[in-house]
């Protein structure tokens, strides 16, 4: 029973297309995140949502639009895909508060590898 | 601007020996530090953490040391096991912010 699940796990698409990645968590957490791991291997925060409300947007291009229909789901939609969008995208969740409350622990999904050709 | 740096991209250790993974940071506002472990094709999983008010935290074979004056932390794994082979990410939390800043990771290979 996966705690944080993402779909699809792999996505190959052409430049200019629009694609979505879905994320669901069954941990009862209020806060969810999208992180991007690019070719340089850094894990960088993109967005953070707390109880369906956007609380952090780390200067991500507006081609990226997160949507949280409820606090258990945070989907990522990307318009007009570019080569530089190729990366592994990780969804995560945590307890509310500063980076997961007391411990700061994030629970990650398995990642979605996006390849833009 | 790398606020969390893991300068060793990889480390090889023999089974039974100690593994020491290092991490440096630049932001004095970081108040909590975490280590995550990541296997291929999986997401990072939480391993151990330490508050900035402590200098050591131990959990079984894993110990994290924090040297605030040097802005340095390290993860010790003793004894190392082949199953410990993974990428280890150092992460830090800004006391006034609600996300974690990650390093690039160090790939640990423990050989039998």
C-alpha cells in the first residue's frame, strides 16, 4: 500500500506537447510538494501546497501549473514542454508546519521520469 | 547558489567498515538537518536527522554529527552493509521557511 504514489512513472514526449503527472498520498498529510531532480542531480523544490492552497512557488515558469483538487492529491500539469524540462519529478508530502513539522520529514513518491525529445 | 554541498559524488567502502558521508552548508538560518537514502528508481526515504541544538544523533548503525561552527555535518554508518549501497542526500531546513534544501547526493557502494 504505497504512501505517496505518482503516475506515470515514465513519460516520453515531444517538445511543445502538454503533459500531466498525478500524485496521491494516503498518509493524511496536509502538505504536498513537487521537487525536480535535473541532470545535475539536485533535488529542487518547485511547489508546496498546504491543504489545497499554494504556499510556495519557487520561480517556476508559468508553463508549470500545479493543481490540488483535495489535500490528498497534487497534480502537475506542464504546457509547451521544452527540452530542459527533462528531469525526474518527485512528489512528496509531510505533516503541516515548517518543512513537515517537528522532524521536517518528507515522504517521497517513486518519481516520474520525463523525457522531452 | 549551492547552500548544501556534498562534494564527494561517490564513496566505496568494504563491508564491515565505516562509511563517512560529508555535507557542508552555507546558510546560518538552517536549523534542522536530515539525511535521505535513495535506491535506483525509488524516491528518497528519510534516514536520520539532527537539530541544530545538538551535535550528535544516533540511530542503530547510523550516526549524524553536526559541527555548527564549521557548518559541517557527517553521516557515519558502522558497520557498513551491501544493502547500504545507495545515494545519500543531505538536506537542511531553513527556520523561516517550509521546505528542505538538498545537496547533490553521494553514491555509496559497499562491497562484500
